């Protein structure tokens, strides 16, 4: 019997079961323990699936509806190392988030645990499925669980605002996905990814095919928070409960990019013009990474800062995918795992600050957290890891992406990506320096930032020591990220996963005919270089020093800098206006431009 | 095969998005969202439509009869369920927001800028 459906089924069943415990008195710890056990069980199954998929990709047909002839009438889960690995990452991040919520909530409602498990189930299903419509259903389930989690603190207007923006933008994205699915179904007559790919392969790309790809890509890139579809992300991630933000930034956004990559390689890679696509996606990716990095530097609301950092890293990952190269894809997968752990750790560290001071405002917290020494050290370490300090997973992933980019002739890409990583990591380090060490002064740039700093009764206000159980997931996540970078085995698995990922004919043969084809084993992994990564880390420290140390932002030159920067800063802030109407306008403009580009280039 | 349904699909989508972009009332905004969503129903149904086809209930019609594609109808049904869930959630948010801030206008509240 195959284990493939169990992650989704277990999580869904337990979500409903926990909802039924509503009537129980003194149920808090029961819910905590049960949901934690469920997430651990899901993680264990995912690990077994990943281990099994290394020797050969596994296909599971629901209800034993195997293909008739070659036509897939049923719905398939396709377990290859990439999908199982991302499912494992989502389960582990859920474990960390649930561990953290042990002390995080003052009083928790039952539906918090139900929603977290529902979200886990949808993440699992989205990663594992090999069927387009199934993907859409899990996309929407993920969305609904995430909107409800975002609006969890329903007594405040901030979370409601964020949840509304999030829900409207992602619903519109869902329409795009569905329109794309409809067009693709009209072209190919099937909803299975492998079938659609097999029908399309070798055909010249008609307008309907390229429109279908662009619609699907726009839908999933909105989830992936890529310019100009990223506006909802900071609004939502900054107001969601901290454990939910761990999952949003650590895996949900990345799964959007994963879906684009999956659909491209399985369905469209033999049809569309790779050169044109590479140009378009590289451009969007770099623009996103830069915008996110700059916006992160302009924030004083810590969770908002981290959210913009996620936007920036999402752009970096899209650039990694856009190289359309197996080695770069392996690097991107590695980066997704390394970044997910680091970003989860940063959100949890922010949650510890909320636990003690009920505030996430950098200005308000400046110098007040000197006694939280361990949290401070871990926060700084995570900030350094975010810039790609060896041997964290972010170093290995980014290094591989950059080296492949140079080999492919994109010599401008490595320094650019390093600058982007340094910008948001520098912002994190600046915040850490101010909050834990009392460095720096109020500066001209962040003082105009939104400062909704009060985090009302999500948690207890405490002056005691940090509960151990809050620091456990923080340390574990950092260790995990360290292991991802330091262990050669992980890089091997990532490169194997990428080789299997881009093998479209092998995927088609396996899903449609059940025939295994030998995969060309990738060469033994070459470790990325240390020097460029260290340069990025030094650049991040320089960014932090620019804000904290006596320099152009303080003293006599202050007014000059203010006059110079206030224009562009105000413009950037005005673009991220917080109004749904503006976001939709940007969305429509982006869609129109991409559609026109696709019709001209493909 | 007529082009009319596809034109209506594009029209519904654009009208819905236009409505969201300029909306000054959250309930109106949610309604516009579902005007846009109805374009997806129409596209799915018109893709599966067969001229002169009957409903795809295979028990009651002869085996060689022309019938419309049942797959897209299943997709549309699923889509409607998803739409109902999301609209219920969104309307609940809108109502709660009205209770808190006393306004339905998404542009009234000073938003988080930047």
C-alpha cells in the first residue's frame, strides 16, 4: 500500500476532529498536543516518501483509476524528490510553528488549530499532486485557510484589512489559474499535467497555448508575491499571527513558484520559446528582488520588514528558476529549504519580542531588549544566514544559482542577487543592532514608515525569562538551515530532484504508461565558492552599518540626505498604498503587459 | 462554434475587475469579485458545450447521443463551491470591519502605507 495520500488525509481528518473538540472544557493543551502529533506524523510520512522517491518516482492513482490506454481518467499524486522534499519542509515548519504557539497565545480558539492543520493539508496536497485541477482546488483551500488565519485577530482593523487584501488578490489570482486551466483543457482534453504535456509536445505554440501558460503563471506568481503582483504580501504577513507568518513566508509563497516551475517543465517546456521566457522571468525576478530589498530597508514594523524580505527572496528564487537549467533549479530548491528555515526562525524570534514587549516596532523596541541575550544572538545569526553566510543553506543555494548564471553568460546576475540579499539581510541586522544592542539613532528614512506597533492581546505581557519551548523551534530551524548547507548529502538530493524535475519525457512515460526510464545521474555535486557569499555578508553588514553607525544619516549631512532620498522613498511608499483598488489596477496592468509580451515572443 | 461566449467572458472579467478597482463599498467590492468569477464559469461551460448536445446523464440517453462535456461541469460546480466559501468569508470580514470602524469604504480608513 502506498503512503502517498496519507499526509493530506491525516491532516484533513485531524483538522475536522479538532474542530469537533470545541465543546471540551480545558481543551487548550489537548489541542496543542494533538495538532503537534499530527504535524509530526505528517512529517514522518513525508520523510518516508522522500526516502522512497530517491530510488524512483512514485505515482499514486486515487481509487485505483489508472490510465485507460494512455489517457489518465483518474487523479494522480506524483511523488518525486522535489515534491516530497517541499512537503517535508512544510510539515517541519508547521511543527515549528505549533511548538511556538504553545506559549504564544494568551487564549486560543479551537479553530486556530483546525485552520493550521487545514493549511498543512493543502500545502501537502499542492506539493504532491500531478493534476492541474487538483492543484487549483488545493490552491483555493490553501487560500481560504490562510485568509482566515490572517484575520485571526478579528477585534483589530489591521488584520481585517490585511485579510481582505490578501483574499481579494488571491481570489483574482485563482480566476487566472482557472481561466488558464480552461484554455489548456480546451487545447489538450485532459487535466493531468503529464497528459497535457504529452499532447502539446512538438506542437507550435498557438495564441491559446501561450495565453494559457501566462494565465497559469500569473495566478501562481501572485501566490509567489512577484512584482507587480506582490502588494498583498506585506499587508497579510505583517498582521497574521506569528506562527502563521512562519508558514506563509517559509513555504506558501515558495510553493507558488514551485507550481510555475512544475507546469513549465512538465507541460510547456517543449512548446514555448525558452529564450524569451528566460528573459521575461529573469527581468521580473530581479525587479522583485530589488524592490523587496529596498522596501525592507524602509520599514520599522519588524514583521513588515521580514515580509518585504520574503518578497525580495522570492524574486531571487524566480531568477533561479528562470535560468531554466537543472543545476540552477537544484540550487533554487536548496535555497527554498534554507530560506524557509531561516525566515521561520526570524519570525519566531520576532514572536519572542512580541511575547515580552507586545510590540514589533523597531523604534519602540530600540535598546529595550538587551536582557534577551540568547534571542539577540540567534536573531543576528539568522540575519547573517539570510545574507547567505556559509555554511547555511542559503549560501549553498544562492552560490549554485550564481555560478550557473555566470556559466550561462549572465554575468550581471551574481552581483545583483548578492546586493538584493544584502539589502534585506542588512535591514534585519540593523533592526537587531538597534533592538538588542541599542545601537544607532532615529534615522530619516524609517521614521516615516508605518508603525502599527502595538500587538494587542495575542499574547501575555511578560517580564520573566523566555519560555524554553519558544526558543526550541528557533534553534531547531537554524540548525536545520545549517544542516541543509553543510551536508553534502542534501545538495546531492537537491540536484537529483532537479534532474528528475526537468526530465519531461521520463515524467510522461512514468505517469501515462507506468514505465520507468533511467534518469541521467547528475555529476557529483560541486560545492559553491565561499568568497562571493562572504562578500554578500559583508555587504549586508555594511548596509546595517550605514543605518546604525555615525555616517551620512547622522550629523550635518542629514538634511542633505533627507532631501535627496525623500522623493524616491515617498514614491515607493505611495505605490504600496494599502488600497485593494490600486492593487487590482497593478494586477491588470501586469497581466496585460505579460499577455502582450507572451503573444509577441513565444 | 461561436465567438460570442468568449467575448462575454472577457467582458465579465474586465467589468468585475474595473468594479473592484474603483469600489468605495466593501460589499460592492465582494460582489464585483464574483462578477469576475462568473467569467470563469462561463468560459468552462462554453468550452465543454456541444451544439445540440444533451445533459451528460449517461443512464437515460442512448450510447451514441451527442452530449456536452461533463468534466467542465464538474469543474464549474467545484468552482461555485469555492466561490461560495470565499464570499462568505469575505462578507464576514467586511461586516466585522464595519462593526469596528463604522465604515464600508475601503478608502476611508488610513491604510498601512509603504
